[in-house]
């Protein structure tokens, strides 16, 4: 198995997509995500056979009973699936450590031959053994772009 660990804010939800949603009057439950970022993410999944795993704090709302929150999460999942990058699942929510601990816990349950972590913040300090050579920092003002896709492709290797 190969995995793409995905943050949302700054990675596929960019200032451009936020402005577009505002201009079009689209709320969080039917918002667009950055189309360029989604295109590169979908291409990465197709070319590598990787699964998408949510690392974003958004995953904490997956089981939230509020209908509006459920609509926001359903829209996210639908948009990722439409881009060719359906969500396999989330990392566990841990209240100690940082995201690298959550990625490590997921990897303990789902051994991977290769994985990449897309995030706009370097909040992965506690487990350098998990992040070194796997973390691709995305500029939060632009989201996933060619250089991030290409680096992730190098890390994961293609399926063909």
C-alpha cells in the first residue's frame, strides 16, 4: 500500500478557492476546493495507486452530529472522489504529541511501502523518523502545485 497523508487548509483549500467561494456565494457545505491542487492530487493517486488519508483537523468533525458539519464533510469527500482521490480514512485523533504521532499510529495499523505527507505547516516535530523524506510542505497561499506533485511522485514512485 502507498498513502498520501492530506491536510486541507492551505493544501487544497487555498486563498484562491476561498475567494471564489465568497464571490459565488458558496458556503462551507458546498464550497469548491482549489481545482489545480485537486487535479495534481488526483493525478498522483492515479499514477501511484496511493490511498488518501486525512490528517487535517477537519477529520475531528467526521462523527459530529450537527447536520451542517456533516454536509461540509460530505462535500469534502465528494469533491475528493470527483477529483480521483477518494478518502481511504483518517489518521487517529490523538490529544498528545503532534501530527507525526498520528501518522505513525496510522502506519502501525496500515504498513505502507511508501507514503508522502502534504501539509502547509511543519507541525511534525516529535517523530522525525516518520517525516524525514516524506514531508512535502505546500505554500499555503497556493496549494499543491507541480513541484509538490513531482516531489510526491518521486517519493511514492509510479505504479506503471
